C-alpha cells in the first residue's frame, strides 16, 4: 500500500518555496510558449485540472516546476534500435 505522505510533503515544500519567492510562477501564456502550445490548450489543461496552478483572484499562475513535471509525465521513451 502506497503512502501519500511523501507526495503531500513535496507539495507543501513547493508551496513554501512559492510563498518565499524561491519558485518562479508562470502565466498560462508563458507556460504554453515554453511548450510550443496555444494559449487555449493551456487554459483547457487548467480548467480540467491536468496541471497544478495557483489562483490569485482571477489570475492563474503555474509553478515552473509544473512544467518539468508535465514534461516528465508525458515523456514517451525511445525504443532500442533493431
């Protein structure tokens, strides 16, 4: 049985980094530009909660670490040559 304790601890660390200004927050546009995707694509990912974000009033900000996590989660490894 897996424990969620490590996951929560990591998330709490990220929130503390954001609060201290040690974590860069990206706008949706910046997040999408770095991935080469459209603004609407990113907006849908936020609406569907497929990426983690911080909501400040009506503004949405995405932690820079979420960019790395998203790439890692969607990476399809190369197969060995024939």
